[in-house]
C-alpha cells in the first residue's frame, strides 16, 4: 500500500524505524528515567512516520490535481496543518507528562535523518538495475518518469544553474519529453532563483531515458564540482525551493498533458 502511494515512502518509514531503534539502544543506558526517555522517543518516532505518510499523501493528491495553483495552495495549507499537529503532540505530551520532550524532539527529527539517508538505505535494501527500473515503470503504465540528478564535471565553473535531459526520439503529439523537460526547468528556476542552463538530448548510454515508453525527463539540479552549487545544495532552504519547483512543474505537466488529449 505504501509503495503504491509513493515509491520512496517504504524506505523512508524503514529509515525512521531504524533510527528510533538505534537511539533507543544507545541512549537508554545513560538516563535514569528510562520510561520517559523511551515513551518520549517513540511518540516522536510515530509522529515522524505519520508526517512522512501525510507528505506522501499530499504529493499524490497534488499530482492528481489538474490545477497547479490549487495544488500549490493545498501543499502550503496541509503543511501548516501538519506542523500544527506536531505542536499539539508536544503540548499533550507535556501536559499529561507522557514522555521526555527532548527525546520526543529527537524522535521527530527521525524524519529528516531518514530523508537524508534514504538514497543510501535504498541501495542497501534494494539492488535495482537500470533494466529493472525500466521494466517496473513500463509495467506500471505510469503517466511519466521524472529523474532528479546531480552531475560532476571537470569544467565545473561553466555548469551553473538548472538543466534538463530528455529523449528526443520518443514523441507524443502536443506533449512530449521536450515540453516536460522545459516545464521542470522553468518551475524549478522560478522557485529557487537559479538560472536555466538549457535542455539537452540524452546520451545514447542513458538507457533509463532512452528506453522509456512514456514522457520522461531528468532534471539536473546541481553540479557537485561547482563550489557555489555545492554550498547551495547544503542549504535546507535551497533544497526545499527546488523540491517545490519540481513538484509544481510536475503538476503543470499533468495539466498540460490532460489538455493535449
């Protein structure tokens, strides 16, 4: 069920759970009030898992929306609601003395820790080849594929901004890979303030894009050998703006795709 809602959600929830077990096992020996330490921590872990599920649910709803502006408003409103719920959890825990507030906060932080470690955890838990990815997406009959990438190049000073890669040979009348790539770059640049660095045809060895049977594009958000972009990538605000822009671009792409039918 979780994987149908969001492909990354099961790994994210697993990461939060593993994080909670590690904190429980390492910290329990250094505190006197073991009960409050544990209850506060696991209230936080459950809250983090609920937040992860809620975020995935909102993303799924927004993608299904045909109105990008309404989807954007919904994302903001549900985000405020989510953080209000966290405040209520802290307030109830403090009022009824249900657990340690410090470990509750540590537990809630499991969402961010798991999000950072999710790519590495996914590689450890699931070994997926490019061929398997292609088969999975095509069998799923997904509407489109979006790949988010970074690059590392020798001449990195000239690689600044956001670019997209697409498969030119796959074509759908009125809406195809070029339009999808263009939307991703435009929306990501608007929200992040970065410059657009162009659209590029996928190389012949980029089999993930070359062999897709649906609209597909890769958005390249940062160059890991460009000092300025590495600094931006370490900023939470920058990453949130990029994510917001990519999400808005996907919603707009679905709306445009529906118009073309």
